[in-house]
C-alpha cells in the first residue's frame, strides 16, 4: 500500500471535480480499489501504485475539464472510469480534444475514443456519416462542430434538417401550418443548438437565415454553398431522399449525416437510405463513415444497458429463426 496527496487551488475547485457529491469518489474507490479522503483543498489516495496512478489520471482530466468551464456530472466520472479502467492509452489524446463554442460552456469534449474519431473525421472530410445507437453524441458533436465553424467564419450558415417521419403518425393529421406540423420533429436539433449558443444569438441567426432548421423535403432543388449541413435521423430517409440530399452539397461546405439503423420508422416496403448508402459510398475519398456502439452512449448509464439488452434480445430472436 502506498499513499499520494494531490493538492488543488481551492476547496471549491475540488468540490467541482467530484461534482459536489462524495458518493462519486466512492465510485472511483470501488472501480480502482483505492481509498480516497477529501479534505479542504486536497485529496489523499491510498492503494497500490498502479491503482493510484489510474486515480490520478482520472482526477487530472476532471480538473482540466473544470478549468475549461465544464460542469462535471456523475456520468463524466463514469466515462473516465471506463476509459482509464480499460487501460486505453489514448485518454490524454481524447480529453485534450476541444470544440470551442460561443456559450458559457466554452468547450465541448469527446467522451470516448470513437467520438474523438468522429470529430477528426468531420474536421478532415466534407461528408461524414455517424451511425450508431441513440445517446452516442452523433448529432450533438456534429452540432458543436457546426457552431464552432460558424463562429470562426469557416462557413456562412448552418442548415439542420431531418425527415419528418414518425412511426404511426402522419403530418396531415397534425394541427397548424407546415412549420407547426414539422416543429416536433425538429425539436432535438433546437435542443442541441440551445446548449451551444446564447438564446439571443440563436434568435438573430434564425431570423437572418444564418441558421436554418427545416424538414428534409425542403432541400430539394437547392445548392448549399458555404454551409455546414446536418441531416439527423437519416435512417428515416428513403434511398431517393438520401441521393437528393447528398447531391445538394455545394462549394466550401460540409455535410454530416447521422442515424441509427436499428430505429427505422419507414414503411416496410421502403428501404432506408442510410442502409443503402453504406454500400454505395464507402470507398470514396473525402467521405468517412464512423460507427458508434453501446460503449459510446453518453446518456444515463441505464441507456447503455437498455441498448445492450435490446441487441442481445434481437440476436437471440435471429438465432431462433
């Protein structure tokens, strides 16, 4: 058994690091088989040299996040426990990646190695597909990259779109004009946007057309130059819609397409454009496909377990067939 003391700038900083809940330190103790004592502006860690080093790495990355203006949550500590505990030697590389956004958050970071690959793919390619289960940050990180590009004047506008398709519903039966009909389908895009820009700035950008949120059908016939375009829920686009959308790409533009091929709401006689496109475009330079798994889920820890349970259930059913 050895012991190490880690000092911090202030007691307030230390409390921020463990999210103002000492139960989060118990999570670290259990994961790495160490004993942690929090006092004033220092932590005292006891355990094997290897366990102490893992704990130190975790605490160091949490401290860097706090210093960059992030508010630590229990989930953030769990992500780091998983990365450090798996022996992933790319921890520093993952957590040193920062997307600068014009909000109080200041920066958005990847939480997993695949999220880091996704950010790099968007930076290095004009068309990127992010495919995987819900909660893996596909849309959120794409939005962060779009907002960051707009803030740096790399593009002149952001265009956010998704198919207006929902299981068992039809737009024609919803009340209101067309924009009121499609608004519920576009809400997740607005939610991500509000987390990265101040509300007043968003409203001005929407009014001036610098940010546009529209259903996929509105993309037909357009050429999208100098734009960062995000197609969300692309599993609900048809083959024809996907081809139409991809051919809208103009000069000095980027396009990110996200979707989860396990949650397709199209009629059974319609093939998903997101499934079809993988066999068509996978070997074209400048187009990148990034695949997420349940290990990349960054929502409530139960979401990861739910996704895994459904996958296991589907595999059992397929095996029985």
